[in-house]
């Protein structure tokens, strides 16, 4: 019984601790950062797509809380967000 409770508690803690998609982290982002530097702050992107020399990556769900960054030459050139608190 104690083992099950410990596993549930650990899982709940892991879920709350893994969300790096916050307004505070968004405010740490700067133009010209590499994708690796951005991922050090936000974690791995949920979705990326390449188009005409750019890479657009999204963290979160575009229907709700998300950050979208466009990289050109591995440097961040635009940032948008929605739903961050």
C-alpha cells in the first residue's frame, strides 16, 4: 500500500515539476538564441516544422497555452505566446 502511494505521489510531483511553459520562462527568452538555448529554458518542443529556410517550433498546444518560436539559421527571430500566466 505504501509503495502504491509513493509511486502516485512521485508521478504527481513529476507532472507538476516538468512544466517549463510559464510566463517567467518565456520572459527569459531573447532574440538570437539558438534552439538548444531555448530548449534549455522551455524543454523540448512539442512540434517543429521547416519551411523555406526557417524552423517554427511550438511548445504546448496551439489551441490553449503555448509558445511559438521561429528560428532562422538556428537563431530565434520571432516569439509569440498565448495563455501563459
